[in-house]
């Protein structure tokens, strides 16, 4: 037992020394690990430093225009046909030989101007005969009236009968009727003689003649001598969809509506006139309603039968917000425009569009005056993309 106690006493110092060394060993390990980590961190670059920085996307060049406000005329368009207000197929009114033609084909003539002459001699003879008959019957009437005066004196003196006087008075009345008939024959003969001069019933342009001098013409001929077409003024017949009719009727109640016509392809303006007629029935086969406008046409720019593009001015929207039509794009749910923000980035702005007039579109909602919109380069940009804008010369709404 004494030996065990001694051994126990001898072993305590060793155990105490080992415990004091352990903290220092741990501290040394920590320092060594930190130093190793620092060396590795300094010697090996970070992963982000190994990856090269991506270059920024370059600005996309686009053409832009500033949103403005202008008066926008609202037009309704349709295809029209130039139609003369009057066109007359001039026919002869008496039979006879065509003595002369006094017009040139395509010539413009005045109302009442002589166009042709028919041989007047047969009608002059008829007039002379009617006049001779009247003079004969007038002489008989004068004698009969004198007989009545004498018979009246005899009857009042008791030397003649009242029956004889009445018979003479009846004869006077009959001769007076004959004289009236003679005068009617004279008037008819004069009228037929006047008809040997073929005149124009209106001012206009003559077409091709259908008979030559020397030909025998008849009042019953189905084809006239020539057609005279009025050129000044002239009309244009055009049609609009029936859905436009209420707006047109409402506008016409307040103002006289202007109508402009252009060439059929719309490349050149021809004339300006006014609406004078709206048909009382919609064409059920086309759903269109016919209208008529009248033009002075003093410059003869409109020609009968010509096809034109007709535009009716429905109203004018004052101080409307407008952009060039190419700025307006069509999305899945609405129309939109690309707006350039002050930092030259793109914003897609939904808009509501009104009528388009010769390259410009009215914006009823979504834009304000002074904003900048993209005109070209839409396929290369998207919202948020940086752009390099350049201005375009857009002009103004006509």
C-alpha cells in the first residue's frame, strides 16, 4: 500500500505539465491555419476575377420625332364617278334632208347655239299654204259679217225674217272657227320651220355626230344627231359604307359638307366641291349609300365617266395629338408606341389611336405633346434598351 501511494505522488507532476501545454498547442494550430489561408487567398485570384467582364450593349440608332398637336381633318373616303349634271341626245324634231352640220366634234357650245340645218323648203311651202288659207277664210268672214249687218237692218225694218238673220250669224261663227284653225295651222307650220334649225338645248361639249350632211333624218329616229354633255358645273357620284351615314347626316345638319376629289390612285388632288345629295336608300347588295357632290370645274379637270377618289370632310379635330403613322405599332392586346425617355432608354407606351390622315395618326389617349417617339428601328429595340436617337423631318398634317 505504501508503494502505491508513492507511485501516485510521483505521477501528479507529469500530468499537470501536459495540461499546461495543450492550450499553447491549439493556439499554434489556429495561427498556422490562418496563415495558410491568407497565403492561399493572396496567391490564388478570386473566381470572379478569373471571368472577364462582359462588354455593355451598344446604343441602337433609331429615328425619332417629337409628339405635336395640330388640327386633324377627319375624312371619309370612297370611289366615285364623274357624272354630268345634264346630258342630252339631240334629236331632230322634223323629217327632212340634213342640209348642213355646224359644229365640230368635241366642240364646246352655248345653249341655243345652231348645230345643224334641215332643208326648210317643204316647211316654208306648208307655211305659205296655211297663210293663204287664212287670208281666204278671213275674206269670207268679213263678207259674212257684212251680211249679218244688212240682215239685221232688214229684220228691224220688218223686211226680213229673224230666222235668216240667225243663219247668217251661225255662218259668221263657223267662219271665225275656220279662221282660228287657219291660224293654228300657221303656228304649226312656223314651229316646224323653226325645227329645221337644230340648236343645242344646253351649254356643254358635243360628242361624235351620228349623221352626215345630205342624210335623211326623221323625228322617229332612235339615235340622235349628237349628244351634248354639260361640263361646267359637274357632279361626282360616290358611295360610303352605311355605318358612316349617321355621322354624315349629323354633320350635314350643322354645316355644308366639303368634298374633295383626287385621282383614282390618290396621288394628285383634282378639285373641291360640296355635298348636295344623299340617296334615300342603302344598296342592300353592297351595304353602301350613294352621295353626290357638285364642282364648278371651270378648269375642266373633271371629265364625265372618270373614276376618282372622293373624300368627304366630316369634321376637324382641333389641337389633336398626332404622331407619324409609322410610330404606331400593333401589339397583342392594343396599339403602342416606343417612347424615348430622358436617359435615352425605351418605354413601350400603350395608346388609343384616332383617324389617320396622309401619314399622320391622331392619338386620343396615351401620349402628350413634347414626348419623343421612335419612327424606325423597332425590330432592334425593346423596353429598357439604350438607343441613339436622330431626329426626322415629319412635316405637318395637311
